[in-house]
């Protein structure tokens, strides 16, 4: 599929690094399954994964 932001590159499956900021804390998730754009290198992942990560982040920060 085409990457929706730059609309040039094709995406390919891989693992991505996601950084979430919660207040003063920054939480980094590595090796998250996602897709990466071959053109601009941007990565993205499904809403399900974002939600799961946010839930984990809440636990870490709380
Ligand atoms: Zn792109």
C-alpha cells in the first residue's frame, strides 16, 4: 500500500520504534510491528497497536 502521508513510497512491514510522551515522561517502545515507508522512512502502525501502547504507557507512568 502507499504511505498515506507522502503518497510516494510503498510501505513494507517491519519493526518500528515508537516514542510516546506522557507529561514529563518519554516512553520508547522498540521492535513494534508496523510499516515503514520506503520513500521517506516514516513509520506507522495500526490504531490497535497505538491504543495498546498507550495503555502500557499509562501503567508505566502511573
Ligand atoms: Zn513516505
